[in-house]
C-alpha cells in the first residue's frame, strides 16, 4: 500500500503552507510551483490509495491510528478543495498541452519520477477492475469457439462444462459480484484494534468482518446483515465498553443506546436506524433477487459498520 507516513508528511506541509486554510489552496496552486506540486502529490496519493484499496481489498488491517485521524481530517477539511482545484488542472490537461502556463506532463507527474522496474520487458497486466465480468465472458466464448480440433479438446470441453455448472447451477453472477465489489465500503481497521481485546479476540472480529463483506459481495444479503450485527456487537462490547456492563450482557440495541449517550459520533452515524432498516430486509427476505433499494440498505449498514470500526476509541 501507499506510505502512510508519506501522506501525513505531505498533509502537514500543506496545512503549514496554507496556514491551515483550505480556501487558500486555489491561489497558492496558481502562484507557487512548490505548493502546486505538493497539492498534486496529495491528489494522486489519495486517488491511488483508494483505487488500490478498491481493486485488491475488502478491508485493510493494522492501519496506524495516527494515519486514520489525519486521513479523516484531510478528507473532511482539505480533500474536497484539493480534488476540485487539481482535478480541474488534470481535466484541462487531457486536451491541452499546457494549462495556466504549466505543462500537462508536469500536472500529471507532480512528484519525483517512479523508480524503474528491474524487469523492463515484463508485460503489464491488462485487467482493469470494473471490466472483469466482460473479460471472463470474452475468454469463455473464445475457448468455446477454439476447442474443436485442439490437442486439448476434451480438457477444454470439461472446463467449459464446469464453468456452465458454476454459472447456471451454482448461480455465480460475475457481473453482479463485480458491481457489489465496486460499491463495497472498505473499512480501515485501526492498529490498536489488532492488539486489544486480548488473545485471539481481534482475530474473531476480523473473521466476522471477513464473512460480512464476503456475504455482501457474493449476494447473500441476509447473511451480510447477520454478520454486520455480530461485528457491531463485538466492536461495541470490546472497544467501546470493555468490561463495562459485562455482568448485564446487554443486546445490540441496548449497547447502541448506551453508546449514543457516551459517544457523539454514534449519534451522527445513525447506527440504530441502520440496524433497524437492515433487520427489516433480513426478516422480510424470502430468497430471490432484492430490489436496488434493499441492496442499498445492506450496503449502508456495511458503511455504518465501517464507521463504527474506524472511530473505535483506544482503550
């Protein structure tokens, strides 16, 4: 993954140079080469980080707490203005060789050049996330047309039959899986959650989150809701309350009500509301295809679960 410390250093420099005022970014970018390069580096860092996260991960473990705090501050206070100002430069640079007196090449490469790879002859990967289902479909159709007369006709025929079994009998729909993968909220699990809860407690939490995200991606909404409930309950018990209320063994709803009294951000994410909406989807689910609205309800519950994890207090 991209260097967390590199991002934080750049962000601190931007705060200092802008006097902690995001509204000055546009003027500074126009009048300072150094700050334009700094803003461009942050712009591309965030884009590359989010793209890598979306392409390779359902969630990311062991994220330093100091990075989470700084990244949240950047996204809320500086990110929108950085994206607006530098995004405009990039958009114009696609059609013009120079924008506001700055060469397009410099706009697209604001930082030092990336290190060369050892193997310059290596063939780059052509797969682009978001086009995977079409790429696999093309490959299967090509194999279908090519298997006659091949030395491996029988093996190819068996493989094609197996693929038909996966899609027709098992019901795997790559296009829908890819769509849900793209929409999946990616939780950044703070490093202090990895070491807390003693023993293997954190491993159990990660396993539950693993099941919840897989269930959503593979189109099992009721299972995703059940796993999200389990994640929320575990996070609240172990990281928000610890030994508090241990003897009472309160259920999830009561835990949320208690947490809302103690933590302002629990109110802000409307956890109780999302739990109720997701429960309605689970209880009314009879199999078959969910509506777009119901699927969005499940996704929002995952989004809320993500916020609960990322803002968990250090104990």
